[in-house]
C-alpha cells in the first residue's frame, strides 16, 4: 500500500494518526490526520489528489511533484517493493529490482572489492549505492564520477543516496576525461557500472580499460557490471568481449553474477 493510500485509508477510518514511511522505507514515523490535511513535524500538507504509478513524489513547498525531469531525456526516480528506488532514463531501468533490492545488490558487489581502508574509484556514480556501501565498509576514500546533472539532482532527493562528506568526493563530470588526470597507481579498487553499451560504448573500450589498469594498484580489484545482454538478439557476447579487453590490459578475470570480477596482475 502506498503512503497516499495509507493516509486516505486512515482518514476514512477516522484514525487520529497513522504510522508510515515518508522516506521510501528508510524509517517509520507517525503522521497526524485531519479532515483536509495531514500534519507532520508541525507542518500541514494537503492530501495528494492522485498519484501516478511508478512515481516518487517530493514536497516543493507548495505541492507534491514527481521526482522527474526532462532535459535531453526523461529521467525519474522509480519506487520498488524493497524501499530503495531505482531510476529510469527514457523508460530504461538503470538498476536491477526484479529479484533483489538495488541497494542490497550494490552491497554484494561492493563486498567483492573488499573496500575497507581502500581508495575506491566509482566510475559511474548513479544514485550512489556503491558509494554508500563503500562508506559502510570502511573505505578510506571514494572518488565518484557522475556525468548527468539530472542524476545528481535525483541523488539530492533520494533518502537512500549517501551524503557527500570528506570520504566521498562526487565529481560532476565524464569519467573518461577525469581518469586521464589521475596519477598512476592511485586507487586500490574500482567499481564500474556503466550504462548499456549502445549508450556509452566508450566506457567499454580498450582505451578506457587501459586507463583503469594504469590508475589501479597491482593486485587491485575491479568489479565491472556487464548485465546479461541477449547474445542471440544482439549478435554479440559483451561479457566475453570485455573479458578479452581486460586481459589485454593485464587483468585476470572471472564471471561473477551479472558482471566480471577482475584483479590486476
């Protein structure tokens, strides 16, 4: 049941208050119910007239509006049954949600690079779930890049995205340019979760992998999300292509879930 449904159901039942989550299941709080508005932390808010499916809303000071923007493409936060949202760009879901929470999925992948005490390069920051688990896992510092300003805006409204602090450096910029400016052997581990190949082929190129190999210390770990593209439909085996390129750069590579775990030799 959505928060709106909980509020309206409580009002119809004559309840004075309901217990619900206003931050996508990150916490629970008590909301007071009135005839024309509901009250939280001393402020009154209108009951939403109608909410669209698969849409997260935020309070703008005058009304509730979808957490969505359209500039060159439509980008929006999308709720999940798990709590932590995913996001979509032109209707394409950017994080897995069918079998697992996107937040828990990020935890599993971050564990593979063993972040404690390490400097981690997070190439495509997205909603920051990798960075959140690196912080939780005791990383020394995370160097995170995000090219899309609208994604950074989504992060600012997503309660599951980590705050920027002295350990998390979020750069609004293209990692293909940013990585060139980094010194050799400056990071201990890399998390690489690029958009699909058709959108960002440069992030699957031999040149980019050579740059990762240059900045990553010896025996450093890389987790590379590849997904499981349809080989029959596309005519290509992307994980195998990536494996060959990484081996050319000097990595040992093995498949792991929906990606590749590589170690610099």
